[in-house]
C-alpha cells in the first residue's frame, strides 16, 4: 500500500491500524512529502515503512517514489486523509483477481468534495469516456489497486502534481490494459486539503486539454480543423452568392483548417513515440 502524506499525522493514527486489520500481511509504505508535523514519527511508531522527501514535491511525485520502493506485485494507492476506507480494499483486490490490470474506487456524486469539484469531475469523466471509447466512472480518484509491473511502465509519464490519476488511467487505456471501477463511499477528509480552488482551478481545467493531447490528439484537432473548414466553406458560399468572388478570409480559414489537421497528425506521431518510450 502506497500512501502519499503531507502533514497527515492525525489521520494516519487511525488509518494505519485499520489497514493492518484489513490486510495483515501487506506492506504499508508511507511517503512523507516534506511534512512539517509528526507524520514520519507516527508511521514509524505504528510499524509502517516511511520514505521521506526533504521538501514537498507533490502528490504524484510521492506516488512515484512509493512505486519505486514498494516490493509487492500489487500496488494499492490511497490518500492519507481518511477519505479512503480500509474496508473497501478487499473489494478492489477481488476485482483485480478477476483479471483486471487496474481497479479504481469510483466515488458517487454525493461523495465529491463540494458541488464545484463534482461538476468538474463529471466533465473530466465524460471527456475521458469519449476519448477512450469506454465508460470512465471516476477519472481523478486516487484510490486504486494496480499490478505493479504495469504501473511502473508509465512512471516517466506521470506528473508530480495532483493529476497523476488522470494520466495513469488514460495511459492504461492507451496501452490496451483493462480498467475496472468499484463504487466506494468517501467520508469527509480529516484535516485541511492542500488543493486550493482558486490556485488549482485553472490547472485542473487544463487537464481536459492535456488528456486530449496525451491520449488521442486527433480527436481534438480533427473537430477544430473541421470547424475551420466548414466556416471557410460557409463564408465562401456567402461571398460567392453575394459578390461572386473568393475572398482572402475564406482562404485563411481553409489554410488554418489544413494547418490544424497537420499539427494533429504530428502530435499523434509524437504521442506514439512517447508511449513507446514509456513502456521500454
């Protein structure tokens, strides 16, 4: 079990014993991401392994550190804030035993951290579902069980921030690995969240575009190219009927359509190379 933690001493006091009770033989590895409280001391006292970052590097960076240090064939990634419940672990592992490469704990609408986050996550889920051609129940959930060898194939692609679940989910679909979703209820977190709506809102919004360029660039570039082409065709029809001529604006719109399409083709080739390198 890989648990990224930053200033989560209070919640870990309850979480680690619960994990011990749920899975007695499992390795519990807490990655202390530059905490200013007694996170490392609490984990050591409760018998969990601890790897510490000297300074905060981010949730994704902590997950990558944990994945490199963990010894098991299965990784369970979960938050340290008390939102992910130990009693849900057997259901995730049972689904993994059915042949899945990764199982994600999918939160219900009522379990989201506020209405704004619920709406934003709903948008991410719909976009991701369209991209991969499968239903994505929870794109941003950090509660997941995954086969460690599969997960490590994509470590170089994962960002250091909070969007690592998005990237690993899309990477698995891109590679043709199976992803299952298990419904989970998420209680209110213990302590203060490190996500600021004002600071991180724009960054989370940009995830939508990063998903497209990371997973399937042509699914974004082709509609944009088609929009420019139809606009050019419509404007040309208008100017031809009213003035009997082909204008510079129509030429510009047609040219932009071709340029956007070609950029999409190049992006698709770059994406293929990135995934080939990530799996080497």
